[in-house]
C-alpha cells in the first residue's frame, strides 16, 4: 500500500519507520537537511537497521497515496495540505494524528467535507535524535475515530497500525479521546516550557504539580460542561501517567520555543479557553498559561 506521511518530525519518523516494513512510504518534509539525510541514509529508529523510504519537499510526490498521515503542527495544517486539494484520489484516507481538537474542521476546510478523514489520538512518544532519526519513548496506544471516513476505513487503518507494531483501536466517538489528550497537553506542555525543563518537572516540583493539576481539572470541567464523557475518571491521575511515560522528554512546545518557532498554544490551552467561553465555564488557569506562552514567544522574537 502507498502510504504518505506529511511531516518527518519525531512521531512522523516513528510511524514512517514502522510502516515502511510492509508498505511503500513517501514522506513530505520542508527541511532540506532532513530530506537529504533520509534520502541518503533512510529512516532510523534507535539501534534498528535503517529502512528506505522516499522523501520529498514537493506534495506532488504524495498525490498517489492510498493513506495520507498528518504529523504536523495544528498551526500548519491548512498550509501543509493545501497543495493536496483536488489532487488526491477520492478514496484516499486522511489520518490526522495531530494535537488539538480543531483539526477536523481545518482539514475539511481545505479538502472538502466529504473527505475520508480519520481522526487519531495517540499517546505514542518519540524523541528526535538527528535528521530522520528518532527514539521511541515507552509504548503508548492510538485510538482512531471517524471524521468522515467509514467505520470500515477506520478499522483498516487500525489493522495496518497494529500490524506495524503499534497498539491501535477504533472508537465510535473520538471526541472524548481527543479531549483526554488535550487535557494532558494543556497540563504538561506549558508548565514544563515555562520552567525550561523536561516533563518530569510536573511531578518533581510541588508548585509545578499544583498548577498542572489545576490546569487538568479546569479543562476536564469544560469537557464535562460540553457533555463529553472523558475516558478517565481522574484527570490528574491520567496526566501523571503521561508524565511518567515521558518524564525525560522536552515536549514539543518547549522545542518550539527553544527553536524560535510559534507553538501550538492556541490549539491547546487556547482551545480550552475558547471552549470554556462557549460553555460558560471560567478558565483562568488555562488563559494564564496561554498568555504566558504568548509572552515567551514574543520575547524569543525580540531576541532574534
């Protein structure tokens, strides 16, 4: 099967590497150093043997994909997939594995409302160790749900991922799982970013823990007001489990700030704030994190 992967970051590399065992994988990446390294050496995962994949900076080379995975920032969704509009086979399944809860709307705004869209929420984690090279961190799970794709298509993608060594399943309603991931990201990412520390700081420092717990509880209250049945009863226990899995990692928001890139804060804590306004639920903790990360971004911009 022809698999397209948009984004050769840590997760794109992890999924691309494992899928390349049984499938014809082509990756889309805008960074020339990554394109050159993967074209020369293949994808590499820790101590595993390299696997050959095609890689390109031109979306045209992925137009023939049977399945197109999106591993890009939520802030980049519309820009990254715009070249695919009108050029993909209508039967191509689009699989969004991104952060946030608004990617379905973004994809459909570009590709149309009838696209065979699968929405994924994954707790898989990986760490980039070089261009086209990653290291898996622990083992997570992936839950897929329909965003326009049929249940049969969702089941087919889940089987493909399971065959590649992931733990994947299908949910009738993906929203609870998207909100679960959103709550974890909202509690962990900005706190560790502002402290410039790996995720473990959320558990190691009592003050950081209290802020993260409040962020998680506040986001869970918004979800409850929106009648979303979260896949856990204790949001803080869920967040703690994610931190334990990724304790040594510097999360993607921290990486963005360090590299002078815009973060996904609007799609994480900002999404909680927006949903809270619609549900008439105050979100002072999440709004504070949103504004502090925006301030940090502005400071980084001024020092460039």
